[in-house]
C-alpha cells in the first residue's frame, strides 16, 4: 500500500501548499496543479457539485501521480468518511465540527480498530488492491496514512478547542473563515479580518500545544506568507475558480484598455 505524501511532508516539517478545486471536475486538473508546483489539491463536495464518481476518479489518479487530494465532504459523518476512504482518498477536511464528541466520531469512523470503528471494505482503491502482509498489518498502515483536518466554523466550537486539539486521530486544525465570520456576526464588517486573525491565533496556539498541524486558507500571497512564517504547515491558496476568474479579468481589462 502506498503512503500518503501529504502526511509524509508534514512529518518532515515541510510546507504543504495546495489549492481548492471547486469548479474543474476533470481529473487531469491534478496533473496541471502538480506541474505548477503545488503539493496537493483540496476538492470540495460541501459547496461544489463533485460527485462520488468524480472523487473516485480523482483519487485513483492522485495515487498514480503521487499527488494527494484532500476532500471536504458535505458532512463529516461515518457515511461520507467511509466512502471517501474506500475510494482512495487519504486526507479528510471535515466541516462544521461543533464539539469534542463530533471530533471523536470522526476519528472512530476514519480508523480501524483498535483506534476506531472504520468499516471494512476489503480490497479496494483505498488499499491499492494490495494483499501483501496480514490484514492486521494493512489496517495498521492504513490508520497511519489517514490525515484528518477539522474545521472550526462557529463560536461554540472553540469551547472544545483544547480537547479536540489533544485528541489522538485529529491531525490538523483550521477555521472556516466565511462561516465563522457569519456566526460571529462580523461578516462583511471592518472588524472581520481582525477578529478572524484572533481565532486563527487560537488555532495555531492549540496546534503548537498539542503537536498538531495548523492549516490555513489564504486568499493572497501575502496572507500565505504571513501564516507560513507563523508556523502553519498546511496552506490552501485560493481556488481554481478564483485563479481563473482573476487571471481572465486582468487579461481582458488589459486587452480592452
């Protein structure tokens, strides 16, 4: 079975820089992103229209390219986690994690016993159809490759920040900036950036305290450099739709004058 390149990079202390894939469903986008120098792609199912079949095709190509994908499911529950892992997704980006109990359910669904209660699919893309070694050895290896990031998207979720950060099986912490700003009542206000940065600082501190990874969504190169220098190792810069829109807008404005 193959190892997870994203986890391996994090464990070496190397910055992992990716982007959101919201628009493009052709798996070949992964080849392009790798050629551009990115380390991973994060594919959205919560706010985009990617199907399980699309994700499955991307996951197989991701393994062939040694270019990992992370997937945000519509909901971080056993049904979605099981399906994503079985089709070959290594990395789960879990939305709307409200409390420690929910985080524990995510851990249980994503790891085989004795670390959790992940269902057994047998040989599948998630195991690379590899039958070497014992079943126990394959399960233990799979448990080590899964990488779970949890998103804090409400004020209430921060009540359990320390407990979630300390939890075995939770690998990275981040915020969902738009939803969190909405819940805090600051979305679109002059205070939004300041208050969100305060929450990001809490995430970063909790990650440092418990030896976990801090993940950040960055909308600009300056913001990416800011959080890179602060110690965040998992950065998602912009998205396919935003990069395309921005590049075309600038080009068209330049041509039309």
